[in-house]
């Protein structure tokens, strides 16, 4: 994994602005826009931790979930050829295309790629 920070299960993106000479990022996977920055890696990491803690505290106070909720369905856009190949594989294996995609995602998660 590169260009991310992880703290308390939250992921923070990491970027660098050459014009401002500052590291910056935002907390991913939440409904709010929460950003952080620092001029050193240590400052950036400390700012990320602080903003995660503040976000959790604010969400508890407001009675809302700290993480984005997921409904379990999403649209995937792939090439027509890949779509055809995936449908054929699913058909040969006697499963639905949805099951094939779910299995592929699960395998990717389990292998850590």
C-alpha cells in the first residue's frame, strides 16, 4: 500500500503540494469532508490521527455513523470483451455473473492485492 495512512480502521489519502511544500490528505470512506496536513511526515500523521479522533467524537455527538454505509450493490463498467469472457466463465461454472464478480473481489481481498 502506498500513499495512505491507516488509523482506527480509517484510511487517509496522502498527497504532496510542491507549490505549498506541504503534505495533505483527507479521510476516505466517510460522508463528510475531513482534511489534514503537515510539513513533515510526522506532522501529517499526527494531524490525521487528530482529525480521525475529532471525526469520531463529532459523529458520536451528532448521533450519526462515523463511516459511510454501504448497501452492497454498485455498478461496474468494464470492456464488452471482458464482460463477455466473465459471462462465459460464470456460465461454464454454473454460477451467476454476480457470484463470479463477488468471488473475484473476495479473492482479491484475501490475497491482499
